[in-house]
């Protein structure tokens, strides 16, 4: 019989292992020789994946209650009380499996791909930090922890796109990605602030419970969801904030595969799917999401037809597929959108 305490221990170990990998490879980057950093970083993510699989099979039974694991009280000031807590339910488990499963394969591939690079240890430290940030994003039990992970993956994206910083074009691509993501993040942050003033809480359970008392189409809910949408548009490369993604292919190929095709760009999809209760109360926002997604899917696919660089073709194809996911979200088909993320 799997006990709750056993499962809770597994939960906090999932993000802790990539964080430990980042600290070891980062602090020891000048001492670690050969493939050691790559092996350490890859092992951390592989074990996280195994733990995620164990959690998935332990909590997959129909009717199983979501598991909330509170590590400590993080922020307590006035009305704001934010615990450092993880929420484990079918949505977060699906994203954990994607992040750690795909991440583990790409880490292992990178051992061979990056072994000639003089800064290989720094590369693996940053990849582990990205994995930790992405896990914080999908496991957090409230919007503030989600936002910390959201900013963490943005930072790692900047560092990894400009990893070969001696090339000015790569530095330009990194800056472009960083600045365009900040535009979206400002909207997301304003949405979180408005949410706190409206619901006096930032935890998913309390926000969604209080939101259910509002009428469909309430102006404040529409405003919150539109601001959250701005964040998702920036992170998931939708019109008009999509031009950073093709340029982001300047980074090493494993970075393009992990961050700009598999995980970070799906953070916006995850956030909207997680906030489905709010978006269902804002039909105007759902219509905007649907139109944006459809327009992005068509435009990016047309642009991809005329590209000669294979990585640019893949980048625009990614943008187009993200558009399809947004179209599903706009139709209220959240499970279809997450299914598309998984495939």
C-alpha cells in the first residue's frame, strides 16, 4: 500500500533533483572533466522522470483526489498568504511526464552533441536549471509559484539561445526572445495583481472556488483572463509575439528541441488549461483565443512553406501547431489541447 507520506516525499524530489544537478554542475563546472557534468545532469532528470511515472501510476485511478504537498509557508503579509506548495493532479502529472521524459532524452543526446564545446559544463547546469524552473511552473499550487517558474524558464531561454555568445547574431536573437517575452510577462503579472485584488488569494483552489460565484461574462473576470492571455501569447509565440521563436533557433540544437519545441512554448497552453474555470466565465476571451490561434496556425504554416533553413521550417511548424492548440483552448476543449501538447 502506497502511503501519502511516501507520495509526498516523491513529489518534492521531482524538482529537487534537477535543482541539485544545477548546483553541482554549476558550482563544479571548472573541476568536472569529460562527460561527468552531462552524466550527472542527465541522471538527475532521468530519476525525476522515473519518480513522475511512479506518481502517475499511483494517482491515476478514477476518483483519486488531487494531492497537495506543502513544503513551507513562503510569503505571509497582510491578506497575502502564499505557501510553497505543489499540486499533483492529472494535468500537472501529464506535464511532469512531458518535461522530465522529453528532457531526459535530450539531456542524454546532449552528452554526445556538446562534448567538444569548451563550456559544456555550463550548458548542462543551465539545462538542469531550465528543467527545475519548468517543473516549478507545472507543479505549483498557485499563480505566484507558477509565475516564478514562468520567469525562470524565460531566463534560461535567454541564456541558452545566446549560449554561443561570441556570435553577435545569436546575442541579438537571445535579446529579442527576452524582450518579447517580457511584454507578455507584464500582462501576466498585471493579471495576477488584479486577481489578488478580486479574490484575495492566488492559490488555484481558492481562486477557482470564488470565481464560480461570478456571473458569466463579468467584466473583472474578462479583464483578468485577457491579461493572462497576453502572457500566454508571449510565451507560446502567438500573433503578434511570435517572431522571437524562429530566431531562437540560434541556440544549440538540444536547446531548440527542449525549450522551443517541446516544453517552454507549451507553458502558455498549460496556464490557460489550468485556468479553465476562469476562461469559461469569459466568452469574449475564449473568442479572442480562438481567433488568435486560427490566424497563427494559418500564417505560420504559410511562412514555413517559403523557408530554406530546416530549423526555421521546424520553428514555424511549431508556431503553427501551437496555433492549433490555442484554437482548441478557445473552443473550450482543454483536454484536446493538452493531448496535442503530449503528442
